[in-house]
C-alpha cells in the first residue's frame, strides 16, 4: 500500500526509462533502498531532474511502496556531493560503498542505522577523508550482513586479548600467538594491520575526525579485506574491479593527501 510522505534519500544510481522518465535507486531513511519512477525527469526545465543526479542527497516527497514501484513527486531540498562528483577516486569508492550495501540487503527493507552510516561515510569522503579507509570500515562492518561475522575482539580459541594476533580464515577471526600452530595458513598479518582491522569493526562513522594510515598498512588492509570477501563472501562487484584497475594508472593522476585514529607505536 502506498503512502505519501517526506523522506531523506541518497541517490544510488539511475537509468533511463522510456523517453522522458527515469528509474532511480535511492537509499531512503524510511524503507531502506528502493526503486523510484521519476516521471518527466529528462524533460527540459524539469524541477525534479537536477535533484536525482548521481552523487546527490536530499529530502524528497513521494509515494513509498513496500512492494512495486515507488514514485517521487517533488524534490524539497537536494545537494550534490561536489568533491565526489569531481574526483574519480572518491567517485569510484563512493560507488563501491553504495553497491556493497545494495548487495548486502534486499530492497524495501528498513536498514536502521545504515542510512546514517552511509550518509556520514559519503560526507567524510566528500570533505577529504581517505576514501579507501572509509570504504574499508564499511566493508568490515557489513560482513555480518553477508552472514560472515569474524571475531575481532579476542582469540577465537582461548579468549585472550593481550597477545599478538593473526587472522585465521579457518577459524573466522583472530587467533593469538599461542595458537598460531593451529592454522598453518593464517594470514601472517603485522600488528598494525590487526590494530586497524579491530578498530574498524567497532568505530562509529560519526566519531571519525582523522585516520592516519601509512601506505604500507593501507595496502595490507586492502589485501586482507579482499581475501575475506573473496573466500568468505564470494562477492564480485564491477565497482570493485574498477577500483582494482585504477592502481595501474593512478600514478598518472594527482592523488590527494590521505586521511586520524591513533595508531600503535
């Protein structure tokens, strides 16, 4: 049953529909992510069209349907994530974050705190935070939505948290130094990488001020998170493939300074 109401939304993607209409996937604060029909959005002079551009967030009015198509009647207030729309790296990671959320949950499913998390994540990226690190935090915290919930707090074997750790795919979490011999294929991670993985699992997006991560640790974080997703989730997204391909030509573009959780000495 349709209800007409106001809601906050983030444009996930859109595509043409018929001659003048659009289909727009929006992450809403009311019913999660859902597909909207936007009539005459491509018509010259449309008041709605500019409000449903990619990389836009705003407040909308329309009919929200739990089943079937929803409709946007008006854009009450909308603003683009300007930096994201201009920076290919930030754009790629923002697209990946939204695609990851899209894969993790069904449409028309209220997502609770996730609307706020994604909103804060995109705002941080738009304001200059390190896009990879923000994406890594989202990746770690979304694992449970894919049915994978690694133990980041303590050793999965004995419960200790005062010894050096490594990550075990076999045991789906951290194992302490006393139990390294139980998994010959543990990932052999350095302790800085372990530190950030543990921090990323619990940090709140609205509490992030600065994240200072070395390039070496960033590379290690990417390797381990990719391995967890490849082996435990099995997700292959086009947006992630594009990010991986950017490495081959990123040195030809100007990279901005990186994003500060205090790291261990």
